[in-house]
C-alpha cells in the first residue's frame, strides 16, 4: 500500500454506507480530488461542507448515528490519517497492550486479525490471573469532544498546521457541533478513536500487572482485588475528565476463572462446535461484526448434520439475532436451504442488512430475493435507512436482471422512510431502464449541490457522451463540488 488512494480502496467495502460515487472518484480521480481540497477547502477562505447525517442499524432496533462524508471530505480523512500514520504507532510496554487500528509496515491491520489476537490474549490472562475487570466506554464515538481530539493530536507530536487542519475539518463537517464529530465506520476514524484513548496506557496511576485494550474494550488483570478497584476508579476519573463514562451494564468485576460457568446453560455441544468454526463467536463480535465477511471463505465445508442444526435455529419461534447471523455466515455455500427464511430475516433483523447483501449474492434464484425485498418494502412494516441503502446495493449488485427490478427500485426510491443517502444509492446506479434516467435528469436540473445531484451525475455515466455532457454543462455551474463531479464524469467515462 503506497498511497492514501490505496488506503481508501482497501477499506471501502467495510464502511457503513459505501456509495459508489465516492469510490469512483477516488479510484479514477484521486489526484484531482487532492488538488480540489487544496484550492477549495484548505485555503483561509475555504471550508468543508456540513455533512449529511445518517443512521446505521445495530442489533435489534438500536441506531448508530453518524455522518456520511461527501467524496472530498471522505478522501481528505483517509489522506490526512495516511500522511500522519507514523503518529499512530503504539509502543507501550508489553504490560499495556493495545490491539488494532494502525498501519503497520505500510499495511492497515485487518480488524478481525487484531480482534482474534485480542480475544486470545484475554483468554490466556483470564486463565492465569486471579482477579480481573472488564469495561467499555458508553457510546464512545458519539461522545468524543472536538477540542479534546485536537488537543490529543497536538500532544502526540502532530505538525502545527495539521493540528489546525484537524480542528477545522471536525468543526466544519458538523457545522460547529462539539460532540459526535468523528465519522464512524471507516478505518481512519477508528485509528483516531483508538489512539485517543492512549492516555489509559500512559497513566502511571494505573498499577495493575496487565491491561489489554482494543478501541474502548479494556481488560485489567491482577492478583489483588484492591489494585484493580483502585485502577478502575482512576480510569473512571480519567475518562470523566474528557466527558466520557463507563458502560455500567457491560462492565463487570470477575473473581477467578471458570470457563464452564461462562457458557450459557442452553448452549449445546453442536452450537459450541459451530461457533468454534469461526475465529470468534459471532455473538461476541459486537461492533466488529461488520468486518467479518472474509471469514466465511476460511471455513471448512459443513456436514449434513451441521446444516440441519443451523436450519433448526431459524425454525424456532423466537429466532435470536446472533443465531440468524451465524446461519447467514456459515450457510452461504448452502443458500438454497435458507431462501425460505429470507422474508423473516429481512423483517426481523434490520441490523443484518449488510450481512444479507453478502449472503444473497450466492443465492441462485435472485428473483425470489428480489420479490422478498419488494414485498417487504411495499408492506406497512418499518424499514430503516440502513436497510433501504443495502437493499439498493443488492439491487445494483445482482437484482437488475430480475423481473421485479423496476418495481423494486421504484419502491426503494419512493419509500416514505427513504433518505437522501438511500435515494442517492439508487440514482448512482448506471442503468437507463426503469425511469432512472428521468429521475436523474430531474435532480441534475434542480441546480442543487447535494447527494441527490452528485449521485445522479455519476449515474449519468451510462448515457451517450453528447446527452450526458449537455446535461452536466449546466450542472457544473451550480457549485465548485458540482464542477468537480461534472468534470470527473465528462473526462472519465
């Protein structure tokens, strides 16, 4: 990996709302994007655009509020962190280990690789230490304070101009909002978030014999309970100094280690075996679950007995989300047996929309998938922005040749819960049929400079040059961002 462009493209598929518009611009127009930043955003009179608020769906119906960065702002953050990657190298003593979220020897460390090493270390120390504490930070990314991030960046030795630039970026993309200013779901933000908590490893007031941390998940180990309690109180104080707090529901103080006691009594041997087929049990992955797609390729073929067991999990009256996720991960090569459950998986587990996108790519009967989505979206059921976006990804990826494609695209675009970002997903699809040409032209002619117009311009790449360039001639005059995207489409396709 030699450039920030490579960094962006490496991480693209792992992001929460991976719009093709951003990828195409970075992939084909990276040098021009960097020049545009210098001329439009990084001058004394320039500024970043206020970014669009989005909501990714987590387990259950919980939402993760964050922002979707425009192509320039998003590439800026990757470039900014990549240029400063040397500042994110961790070198605490072995008794203060930190896992993940850095670029090592020129390559970003895959999150699952770090998570696997983290969990193995936790398991080892839990066996060898008499006392330990686990905690995480409540709503961590949503509560990081803008000024604290800037102060931290200056403290780790960043160039003065870059310190000012980080403050400018965080301030302007949120229109001056002081908290929840760091975009979620992309690797450079995770590098910043992980490194920001480095004060926990730096503090000499923490005396326990061993700490292990990955992002805001942290374990403290020692043989003395008093030492651990004292450290826990110190950590709470250090976090409070930065307006952060411990998640009380998850934080626990454990005494001794009894592996059998930690296995739920209703977890049978077959399920334990299936969970062990993965590097980590899916139920424990939490926020790392979004990065697990590549793991399915490493699994051995399921036996007939294991396949039947997994299907039995879906036949239960009260299917659990972790079971559904396990099935979608392990049964990708046996997708025909799961197809009948897709309507239920769609309606009951909004947080699995991205997992369904990967799973359904291997389903032979794409028409059945398209009909299940169309039926759900057209019903009175609650549909989230995250689902609408990933249904759009499915439509573009492998449903355009199905008989339901036209009705499905229209249902996604016109849904009462559709947002600018989910509609942009539809508009950027390079397809002339189904009335998409008219929808794009309508947005391009508004004179607006927003996601609907930008995605429409990029989607128009499918048209003949004469028609496309005539349409973009006036689109380009509305704003500097429109000019950038219009020139990109005209010269790259």
